[in-house]
């Protein structure tokens, strides 16, 4: 028997008939033989439907006509092609067999080539029907996927609108809150000056707290403002000299470099596909942190380098500063400070802004750090001439 | 092998005095057609012949019992089986006889009893020819 290929069940009560049919079919198909209709139904129940049934009509137990009727009545078996192979010679028998749903009726004695041809035809027809059904199922799945994609797109569109509205609200709220908080700081400072030496120690402490808190609020609102508008300000991506952006950032940080007596080394930096202002902002935040978070009494050492990684440039800003506890905090989260209870300035916005800008540029950012030894901040930006 | 086998019977096979179904001297089984159909598979032919002998071992006896009992449905069933096997073995004369017996018995025609009786004899004759054929060393010659 063939190991593969369509499975044909043959039912006949005479052993010589089964032998002849098995010999005829076994070179091309898998063949299983049974002695009557009941055995055939049992076999199907046990092993599942075959690809085709060749069946005698006159059999003891359950004859071929009754077997056919039962097979055609059951949803699981009604599609199995059935060929009657019978010695019955009345035209009424053939007509009756076909009326029960059989696909063909071959009279014995049969011509071997004719049996093979009819089996082949029926199997081909069955395969065509199977393929058509498969295609129909695939088309239905495809239609469902299209519908889901359409629904997802609608959801994305709605979320985009909501997000945009939220960003606008945040920007407006932050912008409008900043002015009164600045006024609070200014008038607080004026009060500190005009009341200097006139207040009791406790009252002076209260006033200092008011001013410090107002200042903190001013910085926080400023951070929200910067964060909310950071991707919105992004222009069309263009080739940018990252060395120039880095130098511009260092220029802005000149005072900090001078006071901290930092030494900064810059490797060869490439041209990248970016927004010049965004890249400058990223350098400014990362270099600012590297200069700011230095160990007491240790002058900051900062090294800036870049290396090609496939389609991106990977930048590294390494410092010898304090490092931070990377296991317990994500410094790229908004208002999450790497050094929350120390004396360093800042509200925890810079790294969150960097992350947001780099996401908008198609890059990413991460850090490696060791407490007390320093940190390495990495980020990637697309190389020039590559499309995302 | 390298040797030619000869049929054990030198004289031609003649069936009972017949009614035109068998030609005198014609073989009961068309061995040439049978071997041609299964050319290259002599072992299969042996297996088929053995199976036929087993299947029809009691056929003649059963047929005669049915005749005695005038059991027409039984005659129909047995004749039908003989007809089928005769077709498998290219025994056309026997097949025609079985067909006739089946038809007459199906119609409950009394002449079907006589036809069934003749069929029983033909079956015996047929099985005898099959047995003799099987005695040949691997069917090296035609009967």
C-alpha cells in the first residue's frame, strides 16, 4: 500500500473481489478493504472519512444502498465520493444508486482502466472542490482581517486626535500655569529682599519655603511645557552634522564646564538624518547631566563618540560621575530623577524629552551605569541616505 | 526457471453437454486474458485463484440445497456471487450462466431451479479447472 496519497475504502463481501480491486488501486492510492456496509461505517467512525469509497451493492449485513443512504445523511461523510461497483444489471439499480447520492455506478465485470479513470476523475473533482473551499475560507479570513485593519485604523485615527488634543491641552495648561508661577517666584523674591532682617526666624523660613516651592513649581511646569512640545517642534528630517550639534550644545553649557572644571573629549561624529534642533536638545540634556552629576571633589570627564551600527549611528556619552541605581528606576520616565534626594538641580524632564525626541527620530536611547563610577548613555540616529 | 511446463491434460477440456453457453473445446477460464491482465504478477494470480477456491468451496453444495428448498432469494444471492467471481477470472461462460440463473430466480421462475442446478455443475467444473491450473508450475503454459 502507498504510504501517502488519497485513501480509498473498498467494501465488498467477496474476498476475490476485494483482492482484485486492491491490486488495481494499491499502486496509486492507499486502500482499505471491508466486507460490508457496517464494517465500512465502523472504519470511518474510527479513522475518519476516506477520500473515496468503492462499494458493492449486494452485501450481507448492510447493503451498499443503505450504507450510501447513511453516509449521505451524515454531515461528516456526505461529501465523500461514492462509486458503486456492482454486478446488478438492471437499469433501475443504477438509477436508484445515483438517486441516493452516489457519484458513479460501474457494472461488473469492470474494465480496470475505466475504474481507474473514474476514480481519478472523482478524486480530482473532490480536490478541486476542496481547493475552492480553501480559497473561500482564505478570502473570508482576508475580508475579516481587512475589516479588523480598518477598525484598528479608525481606532488609531481617533487616538491620534485624542492624543493631539491632550498634547495641546497640556501645552496650554503648562503655558498658562507658568506665568503665574513665575510671578509668584518674582514677588516672593521681592518680599525676601524687602523683608530681609525684619522677619522672625520661623517666618523667614516660611517665606523661603514659599519661594523655593514656587521656583520648583515653575521648573516643573517648564518641564511639562518642554516635554509636551518636544516632538511637535520636530521639522522634516534632513542630513545634520552631529559634531556641529554637539559643539553647539557644549557652547550652551560653557558656564557649567568652566565651573566644574570638566574635561570633554569629542570623537569623530558623523552626519545623521535628524532634526538639527532636536539633536542639539538631545546633546544638551545628556551632556548637561554628565557635567551636573559629578562626584563631589572629582572634576567631570566626559567622552562623546559614535560608531556605525547597521543603518544607524550609535552615539555614546560617557562620564565619570555618580552613576545611578538603574535597577530601581527608569531615568527616562517623566519627572523620574536619577538622583531624587540629592542636592542636584532639575525636575527629571531632560531624559524623558530625549527619549521622546529619539522615538520621533526613529532612534532609541538606553543607559549603562555603575553607582559611584559613572554612566554611559547611548542613543541611535539613522545614518544619512537611508529610508526608514 | 528455464524450462517449459506442459499442461497435465493432453486432451481438450470439454464441459458437460451444454446449451450453447460453452463452446466445445473452449477453456472454462480465459487464461490468456487473465494472465495478460495481471501480467508480471504471477504470484497475484495464484493468490486470486486460491481465494476463489476458498470463496466458492461450498457454492455448488449451497446452490443445490437452495434448489431443493426452492429458495429463490438464496439462489439469486449465490448466483450473483458466482457471476462476480467468474468476471474476475474471465470465465465468461460461467458468468452468463450465473446471470441467467440469477434473473430467473429473481423472477421466481421455476425454470430458474433447473438453471441453478446446471450452474452448480458448472461451478464444480470451473473450480476443477482452477485446481488443475494451479497444479501447473507457475502457469508456464496455457491450457
